[in-house]
């Protein structure tokens, strides 16, 4: 198949006509037409130059990043599941109408959802600066209360250092405002995905529900909401905290509900199994992004709180991977962090679960 000849002989304007309405905006170079993008729906992002050298070309400032594409690329967008040669054969037919049923003619095409990615540009450099300074703050006088709080939650100094926890007094780092509290950075493959701020008990904060002042980690006097965490503008929270642990030849993973549960579990179980968290019951991680981390695992164990939020988190994890097995928390405990603070040991609990699931033998 002579692709250059194919590109030169296909009428690109006729090809896009069933999907958008264009108007001529320039006469030079054979003319340029503009209008709504048939893929993303942007009202003025789409451009077509049907008489460009080497065949018509098109672009969308969003879908193609403003880069010109040829007619074959348009066909591949139309039929993403169709092999390349079959796309060319359809284009040679001269009309996409032959390949669309009545229900789809004139309708905007849904573009493929781009893979979920970490923040880019200045955000990334500002976040790294915040992590570095907040780490230092935790060892200074201003961070003493934060450090004592983490120790009181059962975290050891090596764990705090390994996961680069820090303390922000409420400060701006570059263009990034980081609220006051313990800074928990999610770093995967050296990219920062989010900074979660754990509020310290009784610190005065503005309630996210009613906007009245309230002591952190206690019921708001106005509405009863309990404010425990804050985020940072630009965060990409639908990430796996501890994902790098899955790349070190892990046979399985233990997923827990939040970062504090994950950190105390990692302290005791890191030599046995990778420990991770989705960070929040509301997160719905993208399989295209996180699938490569999960697919090699033999099993994914889920130890979530026995409440409504825990159930939502479990459902999100089960939707992400089929190999999930539920591991009930020890009786009478709220979460794994609570269990450790009560003097519980995680390895005997986990081993009993593995035996019950027939994942290990008594030996």
C-alpha cells in the first residue's frame, strides 16, 4: 500500500464532516477550517488544512498537543481497536458513513481517557523543595510536637526517615502552599504524586464542611465533622502509596486503608510482604497507570476498617484487581494502627490469615 498516495487522495474535510461542523478561517496554503473537536469536544481547538502538502492534516490543541496529524492518524482515532491496515482500507473507501450506524452519526466521539500521571512542571520541583525542608523541620524545635505525635502512633525513627515524613508550620514553598501539620509525601519512581497533611490534635483549623473554626481531629462544634487531613493544590491523590515496594519482586501485597496503617504495618511486615495503601476510600486508581504494579502479584490481601469508608475502599481495590482476598482485622480493633498500639503483633495475625487462605503451609 502506497501510504503517501493514500494521504494525498483522501478528502479530509469529507472524512471529518459526520462528526463536527467547521468553518473556513484562512485562505492561504489551500485554506484552513476550524470548529469543535470531534474527540474532546473543545469548541475551537480543532483545525483542518485539507490541501496541505503530502495530504490533508489536522490538529487539536488538547488531543494532539497542537501537533499536526495526517489523515491516517484521524482514522486511527476513529477506530482505535482496528488494525492499521484495516484502517487504511476503510479510508480508501472514501466515506466513514459506511462504517457508522445511524445511532452514531453526527455524535461526538469519546476520546480514550489519558493515563493518570503525576503533577508536572513547577509543581514537582516545589513539592520536592517542600519535602526536603519539612524533613528538616521535623527534627527542629518547631517539629517536636509532630515528631512526638508520630512516635505516639507507633512509628519508629527509621520508618519516619525512610518514608520522608516531615512537618510544615503552614508555609509556601515556591508556588505551593503546604498547610500546617505532618507532611506525608507519596513518591513513586522518584515522582511526587501528592502531599497529604496530617493535622495535629487540637490545632485550630477551619472545618471543611461548615467553614467554622474547630480543633483538628475532634468533632466540629458546629457540624460534628472531624477534620483529620488536608491536601495540597495540584495533588494527584489516586495513587498507590508504597507502589515502589511492588517492584522489588514482591510475591504479594497487603493493602490497608490509610497511610498511618500502612507505615506501622510496613515496620513489622516489610520482610514478609509488600504493604501499600490507596490512601483514601474515595480514590479510584487508573488501571492503565497502576496495572503494571499489580499484575505480577500472586495475591493482594485487603485489611480495611470494618465501617462504611472501609467498605468503599475495599470495593475500589476489588475493582482494580481480581486477585484480592479479604483479611479481616483482629477482633475488637478499629484499624491496624489501633491494634499495634494495643500491643498486638502483626505477623501472627497475618500468618493466620495466610494459612486460612491456604497461601502458606504450617511449615
